[in-house]
C-alpha cells in the first residue's frame, strides 16, 4: 500500500511561507527592542525608570542590576540579529530565573504574581533559540547564520534522511 500523495500547497500557504523569514525578523526586532528598553529603564532611569518609579537599580546589586544589564545587552543583540541564538538563550534563562525567583512565590499564575512579562519574554526568546533570527539579521552579514535552501532566511535546516 502506498502512502498518500501530499496535496500541493495552496497559493495562500505558499505566500505565507515565503513571508516567514520577514515575519520572524519583525518578531525578533520588536522583542529585542522591548527587552532593551526594559533594561535601559532600570539602568538609566529613562522611559519611566526602574519599576516605573523613575529611579535606577543600584549598580552591582544582585539580581536587579545584572538582570537589567542582560536585558539591555541581550535585547540590543537580538534586535540587531547579532549572536541571536546565544543572546536569546541567556535572555530566556534570565527571564525564567526572574519568574521563579521573584514572581512565582506571589501566586501560581502569572496574572496573580505579576510575572506576565517575564513569562512572555522567556518563551519568546526560547522560540528564537530554535528559529534563528529570520531576515535582516547582522548574523547573516558576518556569516554567523546561514540560510538554508528550503527555509530561506529562517536559519532552519532541511530535514535530510540519514544514510544508513
């Protein structure tokens, strides 16, 4: 018995698939910008300052100052698409740490404990670890991320059966 022949992709599906690297790039840019702004607010008192109070996080304090530095640098790197996967890994981990060390004790759900931003950033960066930067990334300019033929601009590799 033969396997069913896959149906050809619809024109809409083909167009959406072709736009994937650009949608991913926009996602990366927005997430990186928001994360960098969060770090800048805490470090420099801009955009409302630390916790919206106009101040800054005292230099060198654990974990706030280090988290803000990761947010600023990691967000800027992700925004630019430079070292995207590594920056996303560190940023995702810092947000997981923030969620479980700062927010989780206040309630079970992010809505109860004020950890929505930490949870969303954690999972958004986690996604970028696996998808890569998409189009318009400096990783491509410096050769850090190669586009594959099958998934142009996503950094994903075609699945090739192994020769056994």
